[in-house]
C-alpha cells in the first residue's frame, strides 16, 4: 500500500502542477490577447488622427493656394510680387504647388457640380491679359 499511495501522491502532485501551469498559460494568453487588442485599437486611433491631421493640412494648403490664386488672378500680381506679400518663408515652387492644389480642388468641385472648370478653353490666359483685352 505504501508504494501505491506514494504513486498516487506523485500523480496528484504532477496533475496539480500541470493545472497550475495551464492556469498560468491561460492567464498569460488572456493578458497577451488584451495587449494585442490594445495595440490594434491604438493604431487604429492613430490612423484616424493622422487622416484627420492630413485632411486639416490639405484644407489649410488649399485655402493658402486659393489666396495665392486670388492675389495673382484677381489682384493681378505676379507670382514674385505675391511671394513678397507673403513673407520670406514661401518659395516659388511651394507657391506653385499650393496654387495647383487649389486649382485641382476647384476643378474637382466644379466637376462634381457638372460645371466646366474655371478657365477652361482660355489656354492659360491670365487675369491681367483678360483685364487688358
């Protein structure tokens, strides 16, 4: 009987140890699962914030481009004159990009409304040339 009791105790101890290990593994897997969900949620939130920031940046650039276009096309300034009005931080290349962005946005809005884009058929005729005609 002593041998059988010792074996039973050993089996019981082994099962209890295995059950503890299994419980620890389940707890660890739950923690890892929760952490994985947190990472995924935070990255999704980051992506939303980045898109919103990018949209705000684009909107600001479109507004700047529209203002530059008004300076050139409505007020009749040259691009160089418009740049001087804007201060030292704006270069001609950036001004051209902003004006093009505003033009593209304007055309996109007009096309969505079924209108012909502004300036279509004028072959790049400037406001200054139209005003002098």
